[in-house]
C-alpha cells in the first residue's frame, strides 16, 4: 500500500509499505523533510535507498512501546493487532510536530485543518485506559487520539482543557516519585531563570500524576537531539560526543545551543538525573520557515532524586556513583568534563536558598513517601545544591584569575609599547605591579609572540609587535 508523508498540507514524500518494509518512492519536497530523515546533517533526495531505513525508524519512534503498562490489554479491547496499526488509525498524527501519513487514495479527501489535534478535539478514552487498570475500551471505542503516538515506557496521556493541550504522566512503583521530581525541576528552573516546561502535581485514586502544557504549537516542531546528531560517531557505542554535537548545532545555526544545553546539564547535576537520554534533549524549529528557535526548555526530569532508593541507600551514594547521560556515564564525570564554566557567571545559585523549605512543604502531605524518605530527599537536595555552588564558585575563581592575568599582560604590554627600553623598575612604577609579576608577564607575552628581547638583559630592549 502506498502512503504520502505530509507536513500539514505539504506533500513531503511517497512511500510503499509491504509487510513492515518501507520503500521511499519519491521525494516531493526535500526542504521540509523531517530532520530525522536528513543525510549528513542536511535534507537530501539524492539517495532514496538511504531514506528507507530512516523513514522506518522515524515512524517506529512515534509508536507506543509494546511493553508499556496496560498497553497490551488496551489493544486487545480495541481489537487492534499492533502499536503500528493503532498509530495508523490516527494517521501517525502527533502533538510534537505536524507530520502525518495519508493513503494515496485519500490524498484529496484528508486535510490538515480537519484532522490535526492542535486545533481539533479528540477522544480521551485511550489515554485514560493507558493510565489506569480499568477495562474501559471495546472495538467500537474511538481510536482517534494523539495518545496513539506517545512514545516512551512511562504511562501518559494527552487531554485538552480550555483549548490548551496538556500531557499527563504517571509515576511508577510504590512511591511514584517521577511526577514529584518533575515539579521539583520546574521550581529549580524557575528560581534559576532557566527555561523550563512547567509541571503540576495532581492526585487521582491515590496515584500521583504530573501534567504540563504542550511546548509545541501549530507553527513549531520538536526535534530530538538524536535526529540532529544522527550520522555522527558515538563514543564507546553509547555516549554522544559533546564537541561534535555543538559543532553540528553551529552548522545548522541553532541559537544559544551550547549555553542552554549546559544549563540542562547543571540542573541534572543538582537533581541527580540518571536518564537525560537523546530524546529528553530536543530542539525547537519553526515548522513554516524551518528556522531553528533554540533548545527545548527543560522537560522529562522524572528519573532523578534517587528514584526507588531507600533513605539509607541515598546517604551512601556520591556523585561519582550517580549515573548520567548522554555524554558521560556519571554525574561527576559529566559536570567536570563539560565546559560548564561557560555559564558559571550566568547562574546565581543563591536563588535556591530556601528551596529546601519549599520542598519540605511540598512533600509533607504525600502519603506514599515515608517520613524517613522525605527527610533524606530534602537533605540530599540541600547537599547537591551546596556541592554545585562549590563547583561554580571554583569556575568563577578561575575565571577571575584568568581575567587578572590578562589585565596584567595588557598593562605590561601597553607600558612596553610606549617605551620598549624601560627597565623592570620603570615598568613596575608605570603599572603598579611587582617585579616578580612583571617577570612572569614578560614570559607570557614572549610565548604569545607579542614581545621579543633584543640584546642582553642589562643593556637590551624589548621589540614589541
């Protein structure tokens, strides 16, 4: 069967599907190809064969994992054979971008304005079923929902209220801590003035959920880091090369990519986030002009704050033992090897003073957490903030020292330029620097190729370039 991949009402490509195998037959508009289908970082229609696997992966990444809680039962109730067939029921439409598939024979009957979930209502039944254990679906239930393409293992659903789309996510295990962590991440980012998706806590049937407004609208699209990074080398087959990623971001002109990415890494360090995988870092692109708007605000920080650890286990773990993604394997390695110093002056951690009191009040009514766990969480948050303060303070001290050295070099260089034959004593008087400092600065300027000694130390002079 043949389909057309559309972006809104723009035909992008035509492909055939046969027993799960996809063959791209024609590209109509290469400029509007999904970034996931780019070749070597650029849109291309020169190699249709190379697009086959990318198109298949693009669709697969929109599917609900077959292992998600309650999903198998939901499919059985709907009498739909697979996650792929469920996604086709709503044309692979998503609330993260404007791409969708259309059978060729329906290309003159289906239109974006009539079917998209940004502006049209949808049935919440599938989403409610996927976030509860109640048998509520049957073969006659509507299967037209954005919930058909919510990837990831965590139970979640979309709902619309007052014209705004919200994504609701459930917690896991006995404590169901993930929604609580999302709300904490929102508060940390709010205080630090870091862009974030705001999460709110709701409790239903004694279960914890968080919900947030959709960060994407009809005119923007969410592009995972994995799509931007594709075709580049992974380190040890699993870690992303930070320098290569930043280079790619600069090539495609994503504004402020490095600074905003480092802020996410900093938040992850504070919260001991172990799951910042390549789909939890994304970029936002204008879907009409194709201009990059920047990195997506902080989202999906649920697997943090020592999730599923007992209180005494939390007290025994250090930053060198806390896992990290996507660039290095531990939090201590990631924070020390990435250039976080570049944002040190832009972050005021003093704004987090008092957040432990806020956190205590937030956790107080939550019955799924023991009092011991609540106390341990507040303690660890305080410790991690203080640890992060020390790290940033050391960067600021180094920066100040570097600035001071540069100032000394400027002073000495300017003095010699005015009079290359000055003695060390005369330079000292002119700059206010000690003889020892001037000697060190001479050496620095010589290494930089800015000055060169002509003649002896006693009777010679400096040649200034």
